[in-house]
C-alpha cells in the first residue's frame, strides 16, 4: 500500500522545516571566510599584534580596517614541536574550533558597532592533550579577555598596509 499525496507532502514539509533555523537563534557555522588564509593577514597579525595568555591558550589579535565580509577572522594553531603526531594536533585544533564556534557570538555582537575588524590567533601552549571541558573553559576566559582588550585604547594598530 502506497501513502497518499497528502501524507507525502506533509512529511516533506516537516523535513524541510526542520532544516530551517528558528528566528532569533545565532548561526553557529564556522565558514572558510572567517579563517585567516592570506599571508598578508598572517604577517600583520604576528608582526604587530597584541597578545595575552589564557592558559593553555595564547591569544594574538590585531585590529584592521573594516571591509566587506567578516568582522572577525580566526587562526587556530598547535605546535608540531609539542605534538609530533598529526592526529593529536588535529584533535586539539578541532576542539579549539568547536569551542570558538559555539562561543563566538558575544564577540561578534561586541564587534558590530565598532569601526574595525579583528584578526585573532589561538595558539595552544600545553604539552599534553586537554579534554573538551578544559578547552571550553579557557576559550570562555580568552574571549572575555579579548572583548575587554579590544575595546581598550592601548590597541590602536590597524592593518592599513603601512
């Protein structure tokens, strides 16, 4: 026995409505446009960026002129010197990206009215693997410090090519 047309239509509408995000909820994606990929961005970040430590993370950030697209660009790095095996490095990078992805919205909201964009690098410092809870806690601390530091007058560097 085949289902009738009404029941098929109902099931399809139900399935498509499940894929839509409810209004008011933030988008938790981490698109490629949000990642630091250009060498010029990377050079500016490491040459003139300000940094602080929220152990086991070192956070390096630099303000740059606001352009079309993302207000926030991110780099995640784990030292090959501390983790010889790529499997372990990739595990830590996955955890860092996931915790950032889930907690990035407060930082984005704080950045929206400001006249600059932000490039941020998260460098993992610890010599052994951490669990999700520890990384999540340090990411929360790092993002809180980053919000306060980016609003301070002490950071006036912008990436204008000079």
